[in-house]
């Protein structure tokens, strides 16, 4: 034990902490090396997250500025992705629309994971509540996802947070099912029986003993929910019930472009291309995480 500037520093504990961090970092890079899909997906997502997140630094023209003299102009040096029927710059609108779409996907994944884990843990651990919870989940899943989302957004109104709330609501049952299935297996393990025998509170068993052991399938499912949320938001906006038209998103830019598809394909092409790339990247991340958490699946594929 040494003392520096009045503080006691346990050098052995510091070395252990540094060693633990080094092992985690080494294992992370080893996983990336063995899973090129995961690496490619992460690079693409990080690139587009930075590119769209800082859209104000990369934009060349205000995405809301109308220029009637430049209506329906193809890609050029002035307008890299062309212009729409109101003369607005598609490049700037695609960047800002990407920020909205990625935010929707991110928040839906976070909220769905949090809510789905809590409900799934309770459902899988308590048989009496499980019957009620699963019937509610079955009722939600009995409706087609897009139709239910359309009905709810129509009632609540079009806004980004309403869209996030609605997509979270319709996607939560999938996460609940994943967590519940894992908990049904884990609750019969000996360490859970030992925790009960010691009088451990139920909340501690759920969130300290069970929750960490459900993270592998939860993280994989969260990546797919992220991708699905982006597609659902684009579908809602495409149908006119998602993000308001004055706020660009990939969905409502695609909706505008369908009217001019034959004479101005670029209006839909560029946001559609970025939407496809990001959803594909997130699916690559999900597949990579699945293989990392369960190498047997990778070997059987």
C-alpha cells in the first residue's frame, strides 16, 4: 500500500483493474477479427451516425429552403443529389432525414429493450402473472404490426415522439418473448434456488441474478428491433402518418419521390439507398453478435 497526495492507492487493485480492462479490450478485438460482418456493420453504422448526426456541418444548402428556379433538377455540382418539386436540396434533406430516422431506431431499441426486459423477467419468473402478461402480449401480436402502428399514430397524431412510442408499443412483445424464454430456463438453475434459500428479495433475483444472463439474446434482438424500427418509421412516413412532412425523414422523402418517380428518380433513390445500407448494416451487426455469443450457430451455418 502506498500513499500519494493523501490518497491510499492499492497498487495491486489498480493492476488488476488495468488487466481486466486489457482482457475485455483484447476479447472485443478478437471477436471483431473473427466476425467480419460485425466489423463491417459497425463501421457503416458509426460512419452514418456521425455523418447524419452532424448534418449541419456537412450540409451545403438549407434543407428547408425553397428555390422554384431549381425545381426537379438532377444531380449536379450545386445539388449533389438533385432537387425536388419545390427546389429543395435532396442531399441536405437526406442527411437531416437520416438523423431523424436513426434517432427513431435508437430510441425504439432502447425503450423496447428496457420495457421488454422488465416485463419479460416478471413474466418468466412468476407463473401467476405469466398467464396474464402473455395473453396481453398475444393480443398485441395478433394485430399486423404496421396496421396497429397506423391506427395508433392516427389517434395520437404525427410527431417523432409519438412514432417512437407507437413503434415501442408494437415491438415490445417480441422482446418480452425472448426474455421470458430465457428466464424460464434460468429460474430452475441451482444458483437461483440458492438465492431463494438465502432469502434474497425477488427484485434482486430478477435484476442482479437473472437479467445479466439474458443480455446475449437481448442485445441480438435489440439490433433487429433497431433495423425494424427504421423500416416501420419509413413506412408510416411514406403513408403520411409518420414524421410530419416539414421535418425531413427518409420515409417522407420517399413518399414525395413516388409522385415524380419517372421524371425525377433521384428524389427517392438516394434516401432509399441510405435506408437500405443502414438496415443491412444493423442486420450484419445482429448476425455478428449472434455468432459471437453462440459460436455453435456460426459453425452450423
